[in-house]
């Protein structure tokens, strides 16, 4: 029996079993594979098969028997089966629409896994899946065959924890640089794919726009052995900005805004994750949030108009007044501007 067929048969055997399966029973089920050689060779062969199953995410474990059950190998079913997802028809429709849009965007990692998931959603939804009124535009000017290919390679490298060697064109430098990177994860923000990982050249965690990668090669040595471990506290959100004020250009400061008029009711949606409280005497809503790029926040505030007031820190109040003056001067007006 070939190895792939044997692994599939092992999975089927363990999933059908209602009690632990002993080594002797395994040899009986697979006489040509585990009985046709010496005991040591048969055990080594099964250990290789077991390691392959564990690497594929099949939670096989050995338990010592007790009064209620015997010794043997068993599948942790709680770890193997996903919990039931109680979604409404409308929620399923939106999920299906988002996945379909991602597939048709032309460059999305894990396309095979996503296609498989969508088929499952469609199967379980049956004829009751409504047509959602959703429009998504994930395509970007960086789309192309190379971007799609690099995303798939990086997706696999992240999953297998294999380092990558790449030639990278930074927007801050004219020349290209060679980087060896341990890829921790990928993030899509505003149409731009970003790789986050440990850069050996810079000796720290760095971010890389995937469309700026010129060449990419994944380490193929010892493919089943991880090259690194991702830090337990790692989160891509800590490194890839979702909003202009989250770019990591400066030391973190706390900013406070006051939204009045129509903006007051939109405070939480305009500044997701910020601390929002009513302002004293009913003067709108106070928004407090951490900022690592103050200019990015101030430009956004100016776009919101006069109902967005910058209250702290003092340097932010001064900066937004200066920005507003420059805008007014450029348009030929010179009225007094107050922070």
C-alpha cells in the first residue's frame, strides 16, 4: 500500500474507532505495512506515519488504560472537529460573498482552502442562501501573477514556519536589499498585502509590502521541520496599521478629541477601538486613543470638518492649527484659526 493511501486509511480507522486502538490491533489492520518487517522497523514506520498525521493537524495521542478503557491510540475529537457555527442565512450569505470576492480579486493566499470552505458553506446552506447586497473591491494596482504567486509561497512558508530569502525594494531606498525573513503572518490593509516577520538584516520584526518583493525563495531544506517559532504574544495588528494614526513612526502618545454635531453619534465608528465617553455638559463625545503618527490623525481630523476638535496633547492642538492655516493661506484666505 502506498503511503498516502495508508495515511488515509489510518485516519478513517481512528475516526471510526470508539475506543483506543492498540499497537497489536494496528498491525492486524495493516499486515503488509506493519507486520511484513521486523518489530523495530514496523514501529519506526508507524512513528513516521504518526508524525505525518500530527503535522497535518490530526490530533492522535496515546493513552494509558484504566478500569474503563484499554491502552492504545485515540483521536482527541474535541480538537479534531470544529464546533458548530450558528449563523443566520444572512450571515452565511455575507460570509460567502466576502469569500467569493476574495477569490475573484486575483491575489489571495490560501485559495484552495478558501474554495473548499465556500463549497461547504454552499452545501450546508442549500437553496436557502439569499443573495446578499454586498459589494467588495479587493483588487489593487499591485495585482498580477507575481503577487498572487508570492502570496501563495508566503502563505505556505508562514504555515510551515520556513524562512524565506527575498530581494526587497524599500520605498525609503533607491537600491534593492537582500533579506532573510522568518515570516510570522500576512495582513491585508486598504488593498495592500503586508508580510510581517523577523528580519535577520535588521535584527527585529519588520513589515514588507508584498508587491515590493522582487525575488522570493522559500527554504526547502527539511520541509517537515519548522525553522523558527512565532512569539506567543505576536499579533499582526501591532505592526500593520489599519488607520493613518497607527503607523509606527513615533513614540506612542495619547490623543483626545471632542466630536460635536452629527459626528458625535459616529464617534465609535470613526475611531474603532478608541475610548468614547460623553463630554461634560452634553458638549458632544470625547474620544481618547493611542497614536503613533500624530500627523496622520490630524489630517484625518481636518477632513471631518469643524465638528472635530483636537483637545490634547498640546502639540497636537498647535499642529492642527498650523495645518489649517496653511490650507487657508493656500486658498487665499487668512482668517484667524483657533485650535
